[in-house]
């Protein structure tokens, strides 16, 4: 098992500050060793600046769950629809129209 005191000792200062900024995503057991490593490196000023910023969880809140589908049935539905539309238009796009008047607009060469 990794010693909690040395867990963050190999990381860079920037990485430690990024971890501190996203500390709401860390395990509770990791916050105190991270805080100790930041104090050991003398990064208290940056830690205080980060503490003033709101966390991502307070800004965005919890994201809603995605739509629940059974075995992702929406994808096969769109595939089947695409195949059906291709079959319907395999000879070209069908258009119903009535020609009411014709007029020659230019010379044919």
C-alpha cells in the first residue's frame, strides 16, 4: 500500500495545485496528505487563491443522468430508418408536380 505521506511527493507543483482545485473529487483520505505536501512545498499563497474560487460542483451542480434506453435501441431505430429512406429513394427522389406553363429562357447550343 502506498504510504500516505509520500503519495504526492513525486508530483509537480502545478499538478498538486490542480489536484487541490479538484479536491471535491478526491477521496477523503487523500485530502490531508495533499494539504500537507502543499504546506511542505510552501504553496500556501496559491492554495488560498484556489480556495477563493468556487468549485466545479458548486458552479454546475450534479449533472443529470443521460437518457436510459434498453440496449441502446435508439441507434438501431435510426439505422433502420436510414435504410428504409434509402430504399424509398433508390431510383432518385420522387416528386409529384404539375407543370402549368413552359417558357424558353435561353438559346440551346
